């Protein structure tokens, strides 16, 4: 395919995705009344300013409080953008949510002062559509298209769009670690030897993160600095934390509201404040803050003289702050120069602090959960790319059906894997699951190429649970609700499905397990449907070591015990989300010792995947009818 035609197709799909998000914003927010937005959890109103703080060298932290006890959904979370609004007035003031509770919300604003109208009475806090991520992805594609002849991007784009052969591997040897198995060692060896691009294929539980950490340590022996990135903040935090545990100097780039608290010490702002030269900056900022507070006293007493005084004080505060920022820039440049690894999201690679940087190698984790335009961002900054992930697990989230059909859900990882299979390595030993839990996914997705670590393969609940829990000897069991009349129900409010009776059956089994525990274990209760998750949360009194959530939220995670509620039960054999077998691959591979799947075989087995699953269940004597519990 012509290079321009290829990337125009990518951009067109991205444009459709952006349109979908914009349309949601217009329809769900701008066209709804304040009351309707509140009922959908898109808006807090009324709220008043409770407190404001001068935040470090950049911006204001403002905390707002509800002024009534009205109960409505809370759709806000830390890290997202929100805007302050007034009813029936076209005013906005955009910030980032840093904290949120049932009664208050704190936003960070990149400004020296808040607008006057915020102090004048009740305001609304509303979710905000942000096009910046789309602009950054488009910028990356444009950079690839405009790359000069000798630029590394020309070669990489030709490998992907023109089937140009990747560069040959170099002869490279490294000191093998006893902590790694043969497939992990091979993956590191191949990644170090490649000159342009390599894929590490990591099925569930095969130690992908462990492999990447060891790879990065090896890369740092010959390279001063590595870029490590992923689509989600959670994935970035996971690998950053593991690197820090190995003594690697990590600089985590991103907003503190989006970063795990355990990693705040790695953030730029925190490292700046820990720097020996920051004491001077702190004193200057304190002085500027005191002057600024003096100026703010004039806000409610505003004559000509007061206005002039206020302007002079704000100017003085601004000059002091400007000088402090220059000192801070010097500290920042030092930190950027000295960090061994810079960790950020794919979009974060274009953060103003690091957008100018280039690297010899970029490691892209969870590359199978990133849409292609986002993956090109780190590629524009590095000569060698290592992608890690598993295309048999959940794909990236694409909101637009049209964009998905146009190819946006097909990742760059998948394309490269298909074009250059010789430049990929499979991690082939799993360290998570009992062999019976692992085997069905191994058959369906990995051609039986995954081996089980010997000690892990036989782990069960025998030591943790007394004989009062009848399923303790079963690593995996399917409990069939066929014929019980447990039919699915549509939640009219969010158009999601739930199955009340199936949830109550799950509660019964879970409660019996909890009552017979000899020791504390980690338990997860998951479902593909958000309405079922909410219903389960409302019905089950969970122990402190139990988590209830969607399957999607559990990707990359594990528990000792997993309960799966499939929900679907109807006469038309409709299975909806369950038809995406990659989602079920995630669900079936989260449990280490005990997996309980509850569903209606009469509904799901019309699909070949679930027909095969039931055959596997029968073959290992893991079938039970729900009637035995009723």
C-alpha cells in the first residue's frame, strides 16, 4: 500500500473516533439540562469554593464542596479533566481532578489565579472533553510522514507499510540470569540483538514484566537512558515500581493525580522538591504566595486605588515566581539528564518536559492495548522499538463502531507480529495458574505452546480451606444454571445487563468459601457486564481481601480465587460481550488456585468457543449443575 494512503486511512479512523467522543460530549453534556447532567453523574451542582492553595511552582489547587445533601451519581475520578461552569452562562474554566469524595472535589488549575466569578456564588463542576490526546496522535503520524530520507522513521514505516525486511540481528551475548527461564532469556537475547524492532509475546502469567525489567537492566549497560511507556498509567506504574525495586533511577512523567501514590517519589515535582537547590525556590515561592494573598484581599473591595495596588502586588509576586521557575528549570534539566529510565504513557511521551528528547531504545509495554496512532508517538522518538503484550487478550478500547471497522482496533503490535514473525519471541512458561485452569486457554489461543511451572501447576486451595467448602479440591469448575430460570435483565438506565438470581447463587458459593477459610487469600469476583458488577456489589458483603469489578479492569492482574458471572441467559442464544473470546481469555486466566465460572450452558454453547469450553469442563470432571446448590 502507498505510504500516504496507509497513514491517511489511520488518520481517517482516528478522526471517526474523535467524532464519536465529541458527539458524546455534545449530546450527553451540552444538550442536557443541569438536572439531567447531575442525574447521569456528569455534573456537580451546586458547589462552592471551600479552599485554594498555591501549588508548587505551577498553578492553583482549588477544593469545592457540595452545598446540599442531594444524592446523585459521581462520574468523576482522579486524573480526568473537568471544567467549572455557571448555569445558563457560556463560561468554562478547565482543570484536572486530583481528589474526589462524596462531598468535595479538588481540581488543579495551571494558572496564577482563579477567575472572579468563582468567588461570587454557586457553580457547577462538569466533565470535559479534551482533544489534546488526538492532536498529539495526529502530530506523531504527521512526523512519520514528513520524516527526511535518512531518518530511522523511514525504515520503520517501510517495514510496516511496504513489507520491507527488518534489519538483521547482530551477534550479541549477555550474562544470563538464574532468575529467568529459557524463553525469557531468548526474548532478552533477541531484543538486545535486534537493530530496529522486536516483539515480546507474553501470554497470561508468563512473566512479561519480569522479562522487561531484566531487559531494561541489560540495555542500561550500553545506553545512558531508556524510554519505558505503555497505554495506561496503571501499566506504566507497574513496570516503574519494579524497576525502582531493582535500584534503577526512574523519572515518572505525568500528573500526580494519575500516578499511583507509591510512585510519587519518582515524579518530577517530587524529585524537584527533594533537590538540594529547591530550598531557595521554596523560600521564593513562599514570598510570592504571601504577596499574592495580600493582592487577593482586594477582590471584594475594588476601587481604583485598590485595583492599582492589587496589580502591583500581583506583578511583584509574578516576578519572584518567574525567577524561582528559572532555578527550577535548572533542577529539572539535571533530573532529566541523570535519570536512567523515563517512564510515561504513550501520550505522555509528548509531555512538554520530554517532548524534545530522543532515545536509542523505547520499550512499549501492553502494546496490544494501544491504538496504532498512539503507538507511533514513542516510535518518533527512538531508533529501536521493543513491543510487549499479548494480542489474544483484550484489544484497545475503541468507542466508535465505524472507527473499529476502519481498522483502529487492529494494533501496531498485531501488524508487526504478522509481518515479521521472525522478530518476535514467545514467553512459554506460565507461573500463575494451576494446570487445569491454564489448559483451556493454552489450547484455544496458544497452540499448547505454554508450559506450566512445576510447582505452580499443582497448587490448589487444600491448605487454605476446610472441608466445609465442597469445591476445595477443584481448581476449575463450571456451575450450570441451564433450566433454573435465571434470566438476564436489562438495566434501563445504563443499558447494561444483569442477572439477579445468578448473582445470588454466586453469593451463596462465595459466602460458603469465606466461612471455611483457614487463612486470608485474595479473591476476585468479575463479570463482563457493569450492571452485574454493580448488582453484585450491592448484594454481597465482601471480605476485605475481595474485589468486585469488570473483566476488563482485571487484565494484567491475578487473585488466588476468581468467580466469573457470565450473566447471559435467554432463549435466543445471544451472548453479546461474551462473543469477544479475548475477553474470556482474560477472565479465565486471572485465578491462581481456584476458578468458579457460573453461566447458562443452553445460552452460551451455541458459540463454538463455549461449546469447546464445556467439552473441556466435562473432560476434567469439573461440571456441576446449579440445582445442586439450590
